[in-house]
C-alpha cells in the first residue's frame, strides 16, 4: 500500500509530528511518501492519505487547505486521516466547525481527525505572530506529546494494514 503523508508547518512542530507518523506507517510495512502539501503536483497511485497542518488563527495553513482543494476528488475517493497541531485543545473526532480547518476538509470526511498539542516558543516567532499568540492567551512551552502521536500513527497503520 502506498500512502501520501503531507503536513504543513510554519515553525517545525507539525514537521516533527509528521515525521513520527511516517515512522509508524513505515514500521508497519507501508510505503510512505512524506512531503509538504505545496510540493505535491500529482496524487496518482496513492491508496490513502494522511493530511496534517499547524493551526493558525483557528485555521489550517493556506498550503494545507489549497492541497485539499486541488485534490478534493482523489481525497473523496480514498481513505483520509487528518491531524492538526495547535495549542487550544481542539476536539478529537469528526470535524464539526468548518471555520477551524476549512469547509473543503469537511467535505473529505476523514476516517479520523485528531489535534495534537504543539509548542509556543516566542523566540522563533516574528512580532506579529508573537502578539497574536499572546492575545490569544497561548501558554509558552513545548507541549508536543510524541507518545500520543506514535499511538495514533500506529492505529492508522493498523487500520490500513487490516484493510479498513
Ligand atoms: C500567530 C499564531 C496563531 C495561532 N493560532 C492558533 C489557533 O488559532 N489555534 C490553536 O490551537 N493554536 C494556535 N497557535 C499555536 C500553533 O498552532 C502552535 O504554535 C503550533 O505548534 C505551530 O505549529 P508549527 O510549529 O508546525 O508551525 C497559534 C500560534 C501562533 C504563533
């Protein structure tokens, strides 16, 4: 089985999460291409998709949303798992609020969507980002829980290997 794992990160936390998921999928014997959404030109030949994005201002990045628009029909025709990385503890499970990650992703109806906690390191942000994050009440710190990511990646891999 060939899987496309694509994740959009501004400051690296989502990249780290995606790398752990890729590791779990590969450990289960799945073939995984891991790229950024803006670098994907073609999705021919993939059996399933894992899409992820950092959350900024309650939304997925433009690049992640654009990917879901460009490949909406392939995404509708194949199993899709989605993950977000943010700080506000968005609910796990089916997506309910179209403004959070975009109406297009809603239409894809993923098998599962999960939000992993990210990190807020003011030192790597520009003034605008820092101000917005502080106004949003973000707590400084690294909340990445790679054990939780590993567990989710393993469960996606198990579902794929067992034929959904
Ligand atoms: C300007 C700004 C806006 C943010 N907005 C949200 C938000 O709306 N919801 C949320 O859960 N996290 C929000 N966050 C937290 C980020 O999602 C978190 O820092 C995440 O780890 C970023 O991932 P990245 O390092 O892959 O870019 C925001 C962070 C910044 C700097």
